[in-house]
């Protein structure tokens, strides 16, 4: 004792200045500053986490800056660097997009959104299906598709998670069930009697592979909910309960700092007990239970450690813009891989398909022409034929997107795990009571 200043191990009684509790093993205590305040490591780290990002953690009494020590890893630093680059590029792209939207405000905005929707659907479904069932001439679209496409594009652009199957499902729903009038007339004029083109009867309800549009939509719908369920109960399960608990801690700490500043301005003691920070009693009722920054010491929930991971996300707008080309690119890679692996060809539905989309009509009578041109049943069957008998680009693009989403979520899981390990390794540097009079401290062996 005479040769070195006392440390926190020499104190006879300890009280955390945050939770005001005295329990806890010796390893859970820390003296992080130059004054007499001590705290639990857990409570102090929670208080530091609740501070705004721009606020440097410091002692509320002596204003000494806390020093936090944590274990670093090279993979996490590389992921953090990649996230920083994505954030910078995403921010720049978002600002450029916002500026462009401001310039194109009004009717042009709907045109831009509709163009993005057309761009997404063309890359997802392929040129054949898009040009046959939709076409680039928006004036020939059904009014439901004309209204829904920009709304879906807006939802995708503003979504926090653009890489999800629900966006594909939405595009499947708005894809018309029959070609527009101009395409019907063009197909009728180019019809012939040769085999290999569409003709009735055609069974569009039997189960086949690749699946019909109805079957494919049901598969996407089920896959979306199954994957989200598995995802929420594996990768992100530990993050769900953090929000209300974290918000209550932050609000309590903000009130504590505000009331402490007011006491200093009024000339009062800034270190009076926390009871003064509690809300006034209503109708003489019992005082509310004081919120705590941390549960019992030693009970360390992992939820709060992953909080900062959620803050390092790229721009959703940039991700939404990249979604269609990534989908098409993954589909192209699968197609190239299938050329060397036969079982994959069956999974992707790669098989001999029709080379030309057309009609096989054995008549030229004008009455039959008008009847066929306006026959909803005929053109619905034709659309099902186009979907099933042409190259199923949509199938390999969707499977490719699923693989990309799985890899992306796996990388997110790795990042989450590394960040949790880093935050779990943090501890506030402990200091001795150097510079303080030992006689003012409640030591196990008092100094006379």
C-alpha cells in the first residue's frame, strides 16, 4: 500500500454510480477515471452505448475520458472497410438520385419509376415474355399494370431490404395474363398453319417443370415466408428483443443527463441520488420502479452487443438499382454452369424450347379474326403457352437471386458474429486511485 496507490481491489465497500448496487464479483468492477466514482463494467458499457455517436464517453464528475479496450480481428476490419466503402458510394448515389428526382419531379417521376419497373421486369422475365405480354409501349398496358408498376418500383427502391422474394412476387402479380391489343394484332397478322406454334387445345393447369406462372407464384410466396421465418429464427433472432429495452435505457440516460445539467445550473449537487430524476407521483401512488442500465451483474444478454451492426448498411436505393442486373448476372452464371452439369439443366428447366413465338391459325375469315382477337380465353391460354414453352429465364434468374441472398445473409451473419465478439471483448480500462488522498477512501486496510 505504501509503495503504490490503492486500487479498486483495496476498497472495503463498492457502489456502482449508475445502478447504485453493491453486488458483483471483483472482476465486474472498474475504476475508469481520476475521481472516486466506480461502476460495473456492464453498466458502464451500456451507458457508453446509450450515448450519441458524436459524444465522447467521459466521467460525469471529473470529465475524464474513458478508455475502452477491445480485441480486433483482421476479417472484421476488412468487412468494416467494405461497409465504409459501400456506405460512401451509397450515400453519394442516394444524393445523386435525390437530386435527379427533384429535377424530374411531377409527371416525370412516375415515368422514371415506371421505367425502372420495366427495366426490372425485362431483366427478370427475359425479352420474350416481356415483349409478348407487356411490351415497351406503356399506352397499351392494362390500367392496373400501368398504375401498379411504379408503385412496386417505389416500394422496392424505398425498401430497407430490396433483395427479397416479395418484390419478385409483386412483379409476377402485375404481369398481364394476356398480351396487349397491339401485340395480338401483330401475332394475328403473322400467323401461319405450320406446327410448333401455339394452337388450342392447350393444358395450362397440369403440373410441369418449369412450373406455370400460377405454380411459380405460389412457390415464390411460400419460399418468401419460409425463408423469412428461418432467417428471423437464426441469423437475426438475437436482435429482435433489443429495441424496446435499448430505447428505455437511452431515454433514462437522456433524462439523467438533462436533470444533472439542470442541477448544476441551479447550484445544486450533481451527484444527489437518482430519486430526483424519477417522474412525479400521480394521485399519491407508489413510486415507479427505477429503470436500470443493466440486469444483475454477470447476466450478460448478447442482444445489445449487435446494435451497431445494424447501423452499417449500404444504401437501399443503390441495392434496389443493382437488384435486376445482379439477378440476371446470377442467372447467366447458372446457365453457363449448367452447360457442364446435366442435372442442373433439369433444375433450371433448360430444354429445347420454341424458337419463335407465334400463332397457328387455320383460317383467314374476318369474322373468325375478330372473334379470336377479342377471345380472352384464347389469349390467356396463349400467355400460359409463352410462359411454359419459351426459355425459362425467369426460373434461373430467381434461383440465382436466391443463392445471392443466401450468400449475402451468410456474410451478414459472419459480420454480426465478428462484431459481437469484438464488442463482447470490450472493457473499460481500470485505473488506480493515484492522485487521491487514500484517507478519503473506504479501504479494506485504512491508511492512518
